[in-house]
């Protein structure tokens, strides 16, 4: 039953000046109340128009960062609940909050971005329910009796950074008895509480702290701190100096010519400033209301000599439970997998973003569409992604044609070309509305996600059906397509070798088929029959337009064959075999270098493996020349890059406007590492059955993977020795595994740990 709110949203009553470059200041809000007797339980519910940090009797409430997070606020607005029983005491109490713009009112988007997207005012909504030992209940709330003041955060923005003047701190401001007479009134804002809902996704927290690995001086004499890992978060500094001295902290992912390289950040200043109060015992500070993507930090005007212990990188992301692991005998492959993990960590900060550092950091649907299988293996993302899908569906409901947004939560973007009204129908991106729910069902086994998302899934497929018309082929005009194909120029990221109609029609067939299967699961037999028929028709249309006989396609690209094979658009085994051979030949013709962008990359190794070319898939995986996964590793990457060549072979940064060094889309290869290299895959929804099918190759002598399934921990580990493959399988309770080893008949394995053997020859890597 929804909570009935008695609290009111409050904001400072003063008139605010238009925002300047560093962002608007954060406000302080406070009030006092009296607890009449001993407290049995006290629960605080809070949210903000903006981002907040609650305080109670001098203590910070909870450990959430940037609460309440980012949702499609006009449709869905989270609130958090905290047990604050230990901090409420009989007699006088004080509570309050820091309040800043965050996503609600701050600068969002590229090409200059936009402010005040959700509203012109920040606000705080809080309700404290106190249950006393005598059975009585008291509720205190935000309302017109609260007071407001300017605080030490003089500017804060997610892109811009935070400016903090410690001389403006107000000691004891959230303790009873503080003199709040100079503080100013608040005003009450109109707010529709029907959009409020209890938090349904893990909060952002401080997950770990990393010390510097090096402190150096740049060629121009600037102090640089290297944390050895591209991460998302902010700095925590400890320093001692004169009051009024301002230290500047700048952040970037890479160096160029020995200096901090900020060009890839575009319009994001990513700069924090701290002005000392002059405490002789020293001072410590960490920003509250911003985050940055960085490996390197430049510190300017530091008082005295900087030592490594003076600065720490605080890693922030949604507090997801780790559920998947992979390791092999190849250190570079392990580093690649670790890069994927760190890329996911940095981009799963309340919403699944494309990148965490520049003036973007948006929930692009295409990125998570391709990465969802990897994400669901590595971390428990069920609640996180279901929350995001709820926003996607809510934003989609605003579109008269049922087209999902490309970005969710949806915001206006500044694109210097005229666009038609409504959401843009974009293959591979909008298909996230269908594919991500299906992946969640496959990996977690709960059909409720299909039931909840089914109207959104159906609306998208129906929209494409109308766009494509009776010919069932679509995608003319601008499409992202196989975005960032390695042959695309820095200025034209959509300039792929695979045509947009081929990509769009393949995705139409895929989404129609998954919608039909979802209808089967939900018992919607009539709709299942209709959408299976539609998927068949689109498949035939794809063949009529792009298939030229046998297993050959009209477009000779790695992505075209990967889509046709991965989405089952070919007719029979002979066609698939010929297509697989042609794909392997195309890979060989490129010197076993990758030739796919965002949409082809997740499918290409699977397409090769499924058609008997596992050796070619390994050559593609283990290649080290540009473009390749291990090229990035060799260039020192610690997260997955946006472009195959974000850093060019000469060590310079790619001149393209979009050059992120933390973009998880190309890291979708990790799903193949889990399922094929290690051999651990679901064979039924929720891992109710396992498929253990390791395919050694690439010079590896051992590999292993583990995953915390809904039934318990599943593990596969294999090693090669003197021509023999030894596989150890751990099957959780209530689960059965099918084990398929090379040159051996499939076997079944029940709960427990099992060791199996099979002969191994190099030629068998092609199986």
C-alpha cells in the first residue's frame, strides 16, 4: 500500500541568481523537534528534488551517495527509508540536510547541455516517524517551520565538480540548541506525491578507497597523482595550511605528452576546489555532490609537500552484489576481464550509463542492450535493471507511437540538426525494451519482469512493424547502426561498413521472436502465435533482401554474418555452415582483427564458435594489433574503451569528439569468456539447468569461472595436461548440468562437484 505523506517539499525562500559555470550552491536546511519519551523505533523517509544528505543530531544519516538517485522523476521518484532509532533521544533533537542540484536541476547533456530539466527549484521532503515505548506515535516532517542558510558548498554540479569553502562551515548546525535566528525562511513547493515510490534498486555508496601508485611532476611542473586504475568517484584529501588557501583538483582518464588530458571530457570541467579554514590540526575533505571518471588527478596550490597518504580515490557506484568471476592462464586475458568489471562498476552509478566522465553520463539504451548478459553474470543487477526498465517504459509511454527513448531517464539533447517530434526509432537501441527484459528472465528465472515489461516490449515491436510496413524491411535514413565500426572515421562514428537496413531488419526479427517467446512464457497463446508469424515474416524479408544464396549475404562484413547467425536468420545447417566459413574468412582477411562495432561485437565470437570456427574466434580474441581487445590492454587500459583506438598506436588520444576510456559496450565479449572459454552457461531460465561446454583454445592451459546462481554457486574449471582435458564442475542444489566436452558424449551431472576427463588435440579447437 502506498505511503501517505504528510510532509511538504521545502526549498530556501531566497531568490537565486542564474547559475554560473561551476554550478549553483548547495543549501543547508534545518529544524528542531522534541521527543517526548524513550524511543522504541524511529524511521526516517526522505527524498529530494535534487540530491541530499540528511543529518540528525550532528550525525550523517545513512551511507548513501547522491540520493535519491536518478529516475524519470515526473513518472517515478524514489525515496529512501532509514532506521534512525539510535540517534533520536528524549528531549530536544535537530535534523537537517545539505541540498544540491544533482540530476534534477543540474546541467545534463552534451553540446552545452540543459539545466532545470525537471524543475527550477531544488527541494527536500522528509518525514520522521517516532514510535515511543508507551505505544504512542509522533510524526515530524519538513514544512514551513524549517529554516535555510547558505552552506560551505558554494557550487556543485555533476559535470562541473564541487567548490567548497571550509571557512563557511557552521559547526553544530544540525544539533539542538544551535542559534538558527540568522537563518532564512523556506517556502513550500507544490509536489505530486503520487510519483513517489520506495527505493527499488541498491543505492550508490562508497565502495572502496584506492591509494596512489605514483605522485609525479608533469613536464610543465604540475603535480600529478596516478591511482593505477581508471575509476569513478572522487578524491578524499588530508591537508594543513593557511585559512583562505584554495586547492584545485582536476581529473582525467589519461595523460597526453605527460600532461592531464582533458579534451575527451568536452564540456565537463571535472574540477573540485577546496578552500581551507586554517585548522592547525589539519583538515579532511571529500566532495558530496559530484563524481568524476579518472585515473589521474592534478593538484594545484597544495600547501607544503604532497605525500601519497594525503590523497585517496574513493570509488563510487551502485552497491551491487558481485556474482561472477573469470580467470585464465593468460594474464592479458585476465586484465581484459578486469577491465570489463571496472568499466561496469564505473557506469552502473544508479543508471546504466554510456560513460562516467564527460558531459554525457546518460542511460543510453544501446549500450546496456549489448552488455546485459555480461552484467547479469558479473553482478546481481536484477533490481537495478528492472528499475531502469521501469523508467524506460515510463518514458516510452509519453511517445504517441510507442517508441522507447534512446536515453533513459529521457532528457532533451542538443543536436544541431532538425529532428522530427517524438522518440527516434533506432535499431539496437530501442530494442533494449525487448532484449534486456528477456536477458533478465534468462539469467534470473523470474517471469514477472516479462509480465511487467510486456506492454513496453509489444509497443516497440508494433511500432517497428508499422514503420517497416508490409515489406518488413526498415532502417533507411539515419541510424546509429553498427556504431563505432573500427573502419569509421573519428568524425563519423555511424559510418559503418554494414548497412543500417540490414542491421535494423535483423534486430526487428530478433525482437519479434523474443516478444513471441515472452508471450509463450506468459501464456498469451494468441499473441505468441501472431508474433512468431511476424518474426518468420521478417526473417523471410531479411533473406529476400540480404541473402544471395547458400550461406552468402549481399553485404560481406563481420557484423552482417554475425547478426544473421546470431539471430537465426539463415535457413538450415548447410547455410549456417557456409556463412560461418565466410565469416571466418572475413576475419582472416583482416589479419584476424576485429571488424565490428557496438552491435556486431557481442555476436561475432559466438557466431564463429557455433559454426565450428572456435580457433578463429580465439585468434580474434587474442589478437594484439589495433583494433583488438588486447591492443587496449597492451596500451595500458584498465577499463574498456569506447573506441577500439581511443588511444592511437603513437600514444596520442584519438581526435574524435567521442573518445571515452570507460565505455562497457565492447566489453560484451566477457559473456563469451564466461560461456565458451570457461564453459559456464545457463541452459534454462535462472540457471535451473546448466550447460557446461568449455572450448579450450588460444594457447590457454586453464580457465575457470564461477557464478552465484539463484540456486547457489556454480563453478567450472578446466586445465590441459599432456593431451588431456580435465574439467571440474560444481552444480548447486536443485540444478542439473549437461556437460559437453570435445570428443565426448554429453553427460548429466547433478548437485555436487564432479571431475571429468576428455582427450584434447589442437584440431578439436574447431569444434
